[in-house]
């Protein structure tokens, strides 16, 4: 499958709270799902990947 983006070693801290800690993910064409319990960082990951917030560390690359 064709890769359309990836995030590598993402970290996001809000004060002393780690919202994301060392997250690496590859996105491929088609349907991509983010599943997890409340507070697991799903919305934070989407906000970082869409450019609404900046990660504390790590990088995101998406096809333009």
C-alpha cells in the first residue's frame, strides 16, 4: 500500500503530563482508524498531524 504520511517519535507535554510519548505511526491510503481509551492521545495526535498544535519533540510528514 502507498504511504501517505508518517509521524516519528512524537512527544507532547502539557506541563507535567505526557499526552503523547514516543509515538511512531505510518498512514497508508484508504481508511485509517485511531482506537483507544479516553485520555490515550488520539485527539492530540490528530491535532499535531493536521498542524493545529506543535509537538514537543518528533516530526510529522504528510503528502501535500
